[in-house]
C-alpha cells in the first residue's frame, strides 16, 4: 500500500491543479470539532473550508503531466489501455467546438478561459478531456466520429467513457474541482456499461464532492475570488437543475438535493463569464450568448418549482396539499407570463442551434405543467370535485398539446441533435401521458382516435433521437410493445404517413411492420400476433426470448 503524507496548502488559490498529490477540499459545518475549537480559541471568523494536499510518497516523479502522481505499474497499465490516447489534434478541436456549442450552454461548469489556456499549454486534465469527448459524441456528426477513429457513435462513446473511468479508478486526477467537473459531465450520459458506473454513480459522486467542498453554503462561495465564485455557483445550480430533471423524468427515485439543505444564492446572469477575455475568441470555443444565460437562469427557476411539486407528491394522495399545488400552479403561470422577451417562443420566426434553447426551456416547462395538472386531476377526482377535475384534465391536455408543438417545431427545423437529453426525456413523458389518457375507462372513441396519430408521432420522434443517443432504442422498443399490446397502434392512410428524413437509418419496412400489422411476406409471424417482441431479431439483429430481453432492458442504464 502506498504511503501518504498530508501537506497543508494555502487557501489563497483555492482550486490550483497541484500534481504532487490528491487535493482534498472539505467544508466543516458548525458542529465539526475543528469549527468548535476554532470558535473557542477566539477566531473572529472561522474558516470552514479546509484544503490540503495528500501526497503519495510512492508516486512517480515524472515530468509528464499524464502520469505524474501515479506509481509506475499504474502508469504503465493506463498507458497500455489507451487512457492517454486522444484523436488527432484537428479532430479534438472540432469535437471541443461542438461541446462548447451544444453541451456547455446547458451545463456551463467550466471556466472557458482557464480551460483553453490549459488546453493550449497541454496541461489539460486527461480525465476531464476524456469525459468531455464521451459527452459530445451524440452531438457530433458521423464524419467527425470517423475522423476520431471510430466506426459509429456507440463505439466512440464507449471508448471515451472507459478511458475516463480508468483514469478515475486509478486516482489520476488530483484536483477536486476537476473531479467534480468530470463527474458532472459523465452524469449526463444515458448509458451504462456496468451497473455500478451508470449516470447515477457519477451524479451522486458529483453531489458528494460539491457538498464536501461547501458549494451548498453561500458563505463558502462568497469568500472565493470573483471568477471562482461565479463558477462554483454555476456548478451548484447545474447540479440542482439536473437533480430535479432526473426525478421528474423518472430516471431517479429520490431527490439528492433538498431545498432546506442549502442556501446558495440564486443563479443570475452576472454569474456567467463575460466575452471580453481575449482567449474566449479561440476557434475551439463558442460564444456564450444572452439566450444561453437566460435559459439556464429560468430553467433553474423551473427546477425550484419542480422541487416543490416533488415534495407534494412525496406526501402521498391522502396528505396531498391541494392549496400548495394551486399556489404552485399560479407561480408557474406567473413565471410563464413574465419571461423576458428573448425567451418568448411566439416572436421567433427562424430557429437554429443558437436559439433552440428557447424551445428547450418551453419544452421542460410544459412537461412539468402537464404533470402538475395530472396530479391536480387525480386529487380533484378523489375529492369528488368533478368539474374541477374536468378543468384540470383539459388543462393537462392543453399543456401536452403545447409540448407536442414544441417537439414538432424542433423536428421540423432538424434541431433534435442539438438538444440536451433533458428535452429528449420529455418525449417519453409525453408519450406515456398520452397512452395513459387513451387507456382511461372514460376515454371516448373520438379522444382515442385523436391520440393515436399523436402517439405515432411521439414514437417517431423518439426513434429519430435514438440515431444519436443509442440507448434510446430501449424505450422505443418498450413503447412499441405497450402500444401493440393495448391495441393503440395506428394504421394511417398511405397519404398521411410522415415520410422519414432522407438520412433516416431505419428501413421503411420497419415502419411498415410496426404500424401496418397485416402486411404479408416474410414478416407474417409478426402480423399474426401484433407483438413487436417477435420482431426483435429483425430490429436488433438478435434472436432473444422475452425474458432475456427484459433482463437486459432492466440492467441497462437507459434514459426514458
């Protein structure tokens, strides 16, 4: 076992990247023994954040930043497994440009000027860089993926992910801030190559590190220099927003961050980097616009309302606070009517990757609104308030209509690849809500008839997303089964079938098998049962029984 010796470090530079050993930054609350005896000794202002460097005496004294801090055997193993291997420089530049254009606006957890300085000086963290490359794969073009040396997105993402994981496992990254940033980035991946290292692992680890560093306390953030203070506040609110997004989409059962446990000041536009730094004109970077800043600020406001909603649901049906839900409804409507002009959907006539964040914000807000009215409909029904239940149900359907319109607009302008996964999960929620509505006992034939083409369209949208986010093939298959087994498939007239895009990878015959169950030929066995499980070999080129398919589905960290 390696010997380790602690070395105290000054806190004037709270987040330096010292490679002599592992950086440990820890926040101590008022009951911590160190805080107690510091106060007893008469300290005017107790410093509750402590930073030390834990040095590994067996580590290599190697000039290479790639292997500094590792013992020789670990360094050799990581080198053999390609942990320090990256695509050609021009390809990395292109991938990073896509990252800052498509990923960074949704999670601005990096100081762009500092990152580009480290990148130019070749001192960039390999763990952080591999995490960024794994994250950007779904947003990159197929040509760029091939330039990186991979045949497809799934292979590329798996490779970058495993490299980042190995670097994490061997403790290569010594900076606690970089560890936090890398874990947040990996927490947005929707797949799992091992159950222990799915997105839950990385997200929980990120929350652990953030609270250990004291990011949940505004007093801790306020004592840091300006650039670091705004960075830490952005990191905390990105974590908070992601926590609520995971729970509201059903990917996480419990909230990891509770409102009563933190007092970090709300995010505002002043917490973002300005564009006046010379290094921010680097071709790898993408300009941070006012829309980007306003989007995240208002998305965090939605997250705060989602947190209130989740607290209401956690009480159960019998203790549901109807008045609190009605106040929440009023607050949501006020939020929507007071949005700044830059975020209004109705005044935009030309959509692009630059302003798609307006649609993303609208989408996540209407998903939340749909679920809120669903809960109100259920509660009014329990109280036998039939008229109120009917009104809430109509409001739910109206919110679902708006969400569907947002998604159609994104698909129409071919912007789905530029959207974050939090928006794509809205498709699954919308489809599930429509299935639920169609299966209600009081659902009229006309309503079912109206819902069928909408469900078909939602499934098509999800299928399109699976071209870029491979794990989404699982929820697509799951929804196919649910629709078929509940007689909710749609047989449109040939003239009304929406033709797939020209670059659609799924054969037209597959669309035919799914929505025209009475086709003839080699797929007759599928037609006779109306059960997509039997077409599994045609869809995924594998022949498995239902049980094995379900086992793999349940063990896969997919995002529905």
